[in-house]
């Protein structure tokens, strides 16, 4: 017949099983299992060891009558590990994978109990009944050993551990080992994910000297915003809050947001000026035209007035091309001057040869109003976002990081719908993507290693961010947050 005590014990066992499954911290898990095992058996002492390099390392130590409770927070217990020797009861349990139940340590010659006896002598204690239960992992090897000391009866007297208690403890140890195995497996998967991310980050940033720290800076700025949001939450100033897992997922998205740049041609990625190598072509062409004009005038095929006019056009073109090549923003006045030289040509005296001062491609580059990329080159650069999405779609992300690819692929979307690649707008763009967008632009403005601009003071950078927020490109609240953070 089942008694109330049996029902209570069964309920405790079920509750422990649920708790073991729910606990994600290995140190807390080990402390939980020892505490639960001691509670079920009414034991005074408990020690939990884990296997490391053919030794048993002390992880948890509890002795109720002595007020000892160590290891719950992961603290190191400075006691030498127990070597794998069969004369030691815990080592024997780990080596043979068998549970051991000793009714009276002082009446047993099965193992070397000199250690517990010395402890008793120095601490006025009596170690009598003992069990050692191995924790067997999914690979069939012992992950650790649970040792309990001095089961107590209802009168507070030391009694032997029962066979039923040993079986229950074996079940708990098995559940604990499974939980630890799952934690270790998840940790390994997570480590593998982060190591892959670090490798990709290194590869992306190493492709060009002009983005050497960009990926890490975006992650840094995103992390700062998250921490700031959480600080506001603690003050009751916002309902937003990021758990550590949520933050980790956002950090992964930040580190992977530019992985698509792996396929962007370096001549586009590293384009420092509007013309790049084309400037040398123009210089050589203008020099050749000048020499041809000299030959023409020496042969009498060109008048002095015509020669002087050609020389003026060559000098004007050379000066304007060099000036525009490294300029920041082109005002209307400069654009008008460019249009004025685009028609300049050299014609040979017999009309057989015509040399344009500038090719159509060079004209296209010179007419870039801001930055260094032509419309075609900018399209190639913007294509890195779609490539990021394509690359990450081939990678399996577990549930902890499942949203990272989506956030990474949306970091160039704008609230006003003028972003890319999909032209998303408003609430369709999630908070995490907005954070990455602000972090990305912030680093682009503050960066000191970009080919197309000089370093910018923080005040000016934040003025630009605020202006972008004003016109609905990025989230104004997040701009305020990043300004507070930096």
C-alpha cells in the first residue's frame, strides 16, 4: 500500500527531474542534485566530483552539521583532485561505473578510507554510512561521481543508505549526467558557431584595409545600445529589455552583417577616389595631346592661337580633374565646370584622328556628387546585403540564433522605405535591425579608415545621425541612445 511518505518522496523525485531539465547553469545544476539527493535520503554530507584528466575534481561540498556549502556559484574548491585508483571508493565508482553502498566506513576494508578518517579526527566528525554513485554520460563514460555521507533516521541517528535510495540516486545521477551532456553539447555548438563567426569576421575585415575594424565596431555599438536599453529598463523608463541570450543573438547578427562583402570586387571595396587608376590614364592622354599639339605647331599645321587655346584646355582639364577626384561633395558650380570640359577634343590637322580628353567612363566617375562610387558600383556594393542573406541561408542556425540572419540582412533598410534591398518601412523593420542600422551608420561616420572621407568629429557625426532620423531614415530613439553611449 502506498503511504503518504511514499507519495511525498515520489513528488520530490518528479520535482527534481523537472528542475534538472530546466536548469541551464552547470554549477547550479550540480548543487541542485547534491542538495536534492541529500534531502531525499536525509543525509548530512554530500560531495560531487567531475572527471578531469583521469582525476575527480571537487565541485560541490556540503555538510549540514558543519554549516559547509561550497561550490554553488562555481567557486574553486582548493582541495587536490582524487586520482583514478580503485582503492578509493569514488574513483572505483567512476572506473567501474557501479554504485557503491557502504553501511559503516569503520567496519569496511573494501577501500582506503584513511582520508575520511583523518577528516573525522581533525573536525570532530564521524563518517559512517556512505554511497558513491557514478554519473554516466551519453558516451557511456563517467562524467563525475556523487558521494553522500551519513543518512539519518527520524531520530537523527546515522543509518545505512537503503537499496531503494541507492536506486533513486542512480536515477538522479543519470538524469544529471544527461543534462550535463546536453549543456556540454550546446556549449560546443555555440562555441563552434562563434568560432565560425570570428573566422568570417576576420576574412571580411582582412579583405580591405579600409574596413579593418568595422564589423567589430558595429557589434560594439550595438552592444552599447542594448546595455543602455537594459539600464533604462531597470530604472523603469522603458519596457524594452534584452536577455543575455537575446543580446548574444544580436551580436552574432552584427558580426555577420557584412559577410556578403566577401564577393564585392576589391576595386569597388577599396575605391579611394572617384577615378582611381583612371587618373593616370587621363594624365598620360593629356600629355600625349599636348605633345601632338607641339608637333602640329612646329610643322605649321596649327596656329599659335589654336595652340594656346588647346594648352589652356589641357591645363583646365588637368586642374579640374585632380580637384574633383579627391573632393567630398560636388556643388552645382563644379558640375557646371565639368560639363564645360566634357566636350574637349583634339583633332589632327588632316581630321583623321580625334582624341577625346575624357572617356564616357571617366566622365561618369567625375560626375559622382558624393563619395567615390558610380551608380553601377554602388549597386554592386549594395548587393552585399542580398549576398549576406544568401550566404547565411545556407548555414543552419539553432533556435538560439535563428533570427540573426534576418536581422543581418535588414541592416540597410530605412524607416521611410528608401532603404535596400526590399524597401521595407516603419514597423516592418524590427528593433534589432534598426539597432544594427544605427550602429552601422555611426561607425561609417566616425571611422578613421575609410577611403572616401576624412575622420569626422563626433559632434558632426551625431548631427548627421539626428538629421537622418529627422527625415525618417533611422530610428530617432536609438540615435539618442547611441549618442548617450558614446
